[in-house]
C-alpha cells in the first residue's frame, strides 16, 4: 500500500462515551441469537446437496468500500453518504443527496474542504471502482481499487458450494448451546473453497471484550503505513495508566517510556489492558478507532469505553462487535486492503504469539498453526483469528454471550467443528 501523503486530519465521530474492552462491568444485554444464515449471503435459501448452490447474482451491499493505495472510500447507497479516509485526511461521513445508484453501481460527487471527490463504486464485491480526488489549485488524482463488501462474493461459486455443509454443522453446535447465544462466521482465504464465506448468526452482537483490540492495532499500523508514526517511537506510561485484568505491563515499574512496538505486541500477545488504554489515548481517543470502523462500514462494532472502566460500563457505555464484522476486518487485513503486507505480517505474527490459548488452540490437535485473539468477560467468551493450515488458510470468528465458562466450551466446539471439516469434509462436501 503506497502512502498518499504524510498528513492526516482525523474527523471526530460521535461515540457513546469513554471506551474500554475487557472488564467485569455490565453494559446493555447482548442481542439475542438470530436464526442461522445458510450460504454466504444470509438469504435464507437452503443449499442442500443436490440443489444448485450458485446464487442468482453475486452478493451486493448497500454499504461498500473502495480499497485503494493509502486509504478507503466508503459508500452507503441506502443512506446516500460517503466517507474518504486516507493518509492525507478524513472527510468524515458526508451526505450526497444526489448519489445515483444504477445497475448496481453508486456514483456521484461531493466537495469537502475545497476538495472534490468524484466516485464510481460498484456495489458488488471484488469489482473495480474508481475515485477521482480533485483538490483546489492542484492536479487531480485518479485512484482505482477493489470494492469490498461484507461478505465478499466467492471467486469460485462452485468450489464455494463445498463449504455450505459446514453451516449446518455449526448450526447444530449453536443450537446445543442453550446458555450461550452464539455466532460463527468463516471465510476461506486459500481459494480451496473459492474464497467462500458462511455464517451462523453472523450478526449476533455481544460485548466485544478484548476482540476490540484488533481494531486498535489496525488503526496504529495504518498510521505506520502512512509514515505518520514509527514503531520504535516511545510513549510515556505513568502509574495512572495501570489497570488490572489481562496483561504484563501492570507488573512493571512506572513511569517509563514504552515503544509502540512493545505496546502493539503486548496488546495482542498478552491481551494487555494497560497497552490498550495507552494506545487509545495515543491515537486520540475513541473517535479515530471508530472512524476506522465506520470507513469499513462495520455497523455492529463500536469502541465506547476503555479496558476495566467499570464506571463507564455501569453507565451503559460498552464495546460491541459481531462475527461478520470481525471476519470483515480479518479478511481485509489478509487481502492487503487496509494494511501493507509488512504491517499485515506483523499483526498476524503478534496473533501467532497469543498466550491465552484455552479456546481455539485447545480445541485443535497440537501443532496446528493458528493466529488468534481472545475476548473474555463474565458474560462473553470469544476467539477469532486465522487457521494457518497450508493450503487451507481460513478466517474464523466464534463469539458468544452468556456465562463465560459454558461460552468457552461452545467456542471450543465451534473451533473443532471447523477444523474437522477442513481436514475431512463431510455431509456432502467434495474433496479435491
């Protein structure tokens, strides 16, 4: 990903208040589980063996975003709004009442701060879109990129159909979890299953717990890619920054200067709550992280309080996400649509070092390569990440609400169900 410019202007988004992730505070109850979503589009049509599993048309979305070197251009064709966010600035969410939506393509133009943005963005994922940036008194720049939707359509619907039976297997696990509303989203990244995505309760919206730390890391690495910060930069951490819960920094002596690299690594490796809170402050609060989320049109996710901020939780300020939003982020990172390859590899490397391994890794045979991030609260249990089995790389998100202990077991069952399917497809799936 090439840098468009070294300057940044981050628009302030409205948030629900102070933000945090892992803590025992209680916020609004998690949404109830929704019916399983067969296939990749959640269209409710069955994909039973013997029936044509090919969709009538590729998945479209009223909320799509264009990935181009150095940034994104988000389009909400239903709300007629757009957002440009790149290394050289952020327009915030802008209304375009004259947006035209014809034949699955959104087009129009807006002017923000004297710069015009003229766009043509198909609403079908993996299509090519264009954005012309026309500043005052400077030559225009034409940007082209891949359109990202949630989910992305498969690259090969026939190969993708072989992943559909996994939906039924996961639905049975979810149905058995009587104490824990649960959701799972799975996306093939290897091409073995045509880059197909399937979900069961993919829109389930529990408390995010420490899974929200993935968005904090991506926003930091995005700035590294833009040349705005460097990982060897130091941040002063004071005794006032220290909180409990998970992590290692709380056991060190402060004040001390900690590099961004160590904060980023500890954020994921140890799920460090001190690192999370320090990085939230360093990035400018909740608004920049929520701006990242908004620019990728991940509508179920919000950073609204700091880690271990029980007072904020009692005020109803809570972090939320969904399996679909998690896989949307993981897929964009993997495909190089939001980070450079170097930052992507660094992020996945941190996830491979994860030390909290009682869920996905515990459910799989020893030695299976995974990169993951957990999330735990008394009323939530999650594990998300990548199965890195050569030739069968897969992004997964397993989220639950309800008691943590039974949620842990539900996550392990979902994780093992996916693994068993990948190594030994069944229920009508066809091996190559």
